[in-house]
C-alpha cells in the first residue's frame, strides 16, 4: 500500500467543516510547501470547451491577481498538462520561456523553475496548482513528491466547482480581481 504524506482523518475533518474548499486548499498548500517547496504559488481552473483558464488563488496577488478568464494556448504545456494529464516542470528560465509568455515577469521575481500539478476528475484536468521556485528546484524527486498530493488537489477543485465557476476562488472573495479579461497576467 502506498503511503501518502497527508492525514486522512484531518482531510475528513476538513471536508465536514464549512468553507471546506478553502480550508482543504490551505492544507494542500502547507503540504506542498513542506514537501516540494514554492516561492510563489497560484491555482487555475480550466474551461476547456472555451479554451480558457482562470486564476483562483495567488499568494502574490500584486504579481498574479486572481479572477477573470484568460485564453489557453496550445503548446508543450497544454500537451503535457491538459492533454497528457501529467505535471509540467522546468528547472530553468529558458524552459519556462518556451511555453509561458510572462517568463520575463517570472525571472524578474527571481524565479526560474516551475511545476504545474494537474487536478484530475472524470478523465479531465479540472485545475492546476502552479508552483514557482529558484533555478533548478523542480527536479524529478520534487515532481514525485507533488504527485503524492494530487488526490487532495483534485478534492480541492471539486469542492470549489460546487460554487460559481465564474467567480469562486480559494481566497477571500473581497480580494478577487474584477477587472477586464486577462490575456496572460
């Protein structure tokens, strides 16, 4: 039997409580930060029929605000994460620049390694937890550690989807952006 890094009794208690999507996401973040590491974390949901995504969490809302949908481009990230249902990771800014238009912003924040952990339900990616760190950080062992948290990530997104997919997030709704559609913020 596979050992998981989370406490199922604690998960059950969170699921039974009010605000369980936000509470469970907080538990997930604590575990990912401890086991995998992250200097900047965001989370996104996907509307694949409309080829768009929306940021539903950011621990740096000045750099990466939540809210509103942005277009989703078909590239190596899309092929790996959305079509392949596998994590996408890189260890250098050059690899990031190949798929993310905002690579200069990422580099300006002092970050040069990323990992996107997909949440999977019914054979589809319903969301991702997106981690950024310094150069060289997201090696194969870090990706494996993150994958152990994938079931909890999926539960988080399923709970969030019980609400309003156009508005809900893992943070206080008063902190969510209401500006124009983001083309890639």
